[in-house]
């Protein structure tokens, strides 16, 4: 049965189906997490509003910024109070949930004026630690039942195992922990859920105390980083299966379930091992297989044996589940695969932007060679545009790309279905924001990493 036969009388925020979402008007702005943390500049992080309307005279310019009240938050990933999975809610999509990864604060931004978000409430990190015993908020997803669920990477002291925090989406009070049984998960990172499969899947990075000061390869051998996926019963909120990805499964970060609500499969970017695995349900249990493998590259002066890994730090799947994009943050390329057959992806586009390998294709509007590399990605609802920023995490930025200068650019879909650099769109983020670095990108009407369908 097709997705469009299954709209279940949708009402409330969001879209009835992926196809309905794809038919929306193009975005005019993007929201970007902007960081001074790690730059040596003593200013609060902020949410930047960037004009992406090609007909606008301020196309490619930062046209708004909402500063946080405190210095040192390290804004990272953020999300909405309501989205397509909250299909029977009376809520409106009017609030951005913006955690501070390093401070554990959670900022609530009113976006009733899309160009000028304003802070309406701040939940202090100390309150979250005291009430839930958790820290380091990461992924934000709205969920059915008027709740907002946030993956928390550490306990109150920044050690593992972490867990899930819940906010009441109606009044933004702390409503407890999502999981009713902790299970055997040691680490936490991203998560995605699929209501019709009654399943939530979570991935692993490491404890905040392990990664927050930089990457030490010895920590991998010491078991301080993860290589497992965890599958949870969505209704009962209990773990049902842990899947060890093995020796080529180190640090599985970003999860992208297919958007088709009947799907029982998706993709995970295995960051350090630099591969894309397809996870899927087979005969009632979950399994995973490698469908894309990025080979390490030799580089003179690279301190580790085996060459430079691609380091797949983000991936995004188009709403029609046909196009997969991912970034190799150390190599410096942004890849596009046709995943119409999820078991056999086909490489269709590859663009080089910065990176350590010296293959930088540059940008005609950049003041010089690009540093950093493709990192956070976002795909427009219609699938035609892919936005890309270059900052990963402050201490890791400084370790691998000292003096990193922030930028944002995008790729556009071509007539043949491939994607190419938009030579007219370049946000010199460093210059426009006096030295801030750009991280996650979201669209005002929801996007491929926020929308889940019932």
C-alpha cells in the first residue's frame, strides 16, 4: 500500500505524508546553530537566520540572530515542539527546542515571526541534572502524546550511560525520562522512531567526559566509544534488542529511517569506520549490513596507521527515500547516492569542499581555499537543495582543522538527477558573524531530519 493511502485523517501540525511535505513551497530562510564556543571569542552562541530566497536582495546573508543568554552553551542539534508525527495534536509548530550541548541548558525559541526568533524560556542544566540525572542533550524529536524527547549523552557527571529526557510539549516542563527500563545500552547519541513499526532505534558516541576535550584514538581500543544500535519498544518504552555492529562498526552516529511510515529499514552513518550500514528487520529481529564503504586515504604526516578515514559525520535522506547524502569530514567530500534500491546504492554526485586530502574544489565566492569540510547537511522538503555547513564540534574542530573559518553553501539538483554546487550561494559565516562557526541547519517548515510520519 502506498504512503498516500495511509494518511489516517491527519490533523494538527506537520504533513499528512512525505508526498504532501514534498509539495510545500520552497524555504525562504534556514536556521543555523552558530557557535563561538571553541573560537576564543567570549560571546554567547546564537541561532542564525540565513536568507535562502534566490529572488531576495539579501540572498546568502545572515539576516537575523537570536543570542543565548549565557556564554559556553555549545549549541549543537535542535528541533521542534511539534511535527508531522504529532498528527492529532492541537499544538502549532511555533517553538524551536535549542539545547546547549556543553551546558545542558535547553532554550525555547518562539518562531511565530520566522525571521526573528525570540527566547521565551530557558531550562537550566542544573535543573535537568537534578531531576533526571542526565546531561549533554543531543537529538530533539517531537513525539505523539504532546511530548518532546531528547537524547542525553551523559549522566549528571558527564559519564555514561545517558538516556532520554522528556519535556511536556504544552508547557515545556520537565516530564521525566522516556525509557522505563534502562537496558544494557552503555552509550547514547542519535535516535529515530517509526510509529507503525512500534520501534525506536538509538545509536552510540561516547560519554561526554571522553569526547569533550578532543579525540584520543586510544579511547577506541579502550572501549570508550560505541559500536552498537539499540532497538526499543516505542509504546512500552523498554529495550528489545541490542545489535553489535562489529569491528567495522565504530561510532555509529546519525540515524536516518526511511520516511515511508510502513518502512522497517533505514541507514546509519558509522563515523570512525567510515561506512553506511542499512539496518532492517528480518524475521522479527533487527540486523544491519554495510552498503557503502569509504576507503581510508594515505596522507603524509597523518599520525595514525591505516590512513585518513572519511569520518562520516552526517547524512540526510530525501523525503521520497531515493537520495542519500553524506559528508566525509576529514576527506572533504559530500557524496550523493541513489538509494532507490537500499541494498545497492549507486554513487551519482561527489563534490569536494575543503578537507585534509588537498582535493578542495573551492567556491567562486569564497575569499580563498575552504577549510574545514562538509559536515552538517540538510535537504529541502522538495529534495532539490542540499545545504552544508563545515563545523563539527568545537574541540574536534580545533584538533583537526585549527583556525577553522565557518562557511555554508549548497548543492542544487540538476536535470539529470545529480547535484552540483550552487556557485551563487556562499555564506562566509566567519566574516558575517565575526568569527562564529555554523553547525546544524533546519528549515522553518520542517525538513528531512525532523519529519516522521504516522
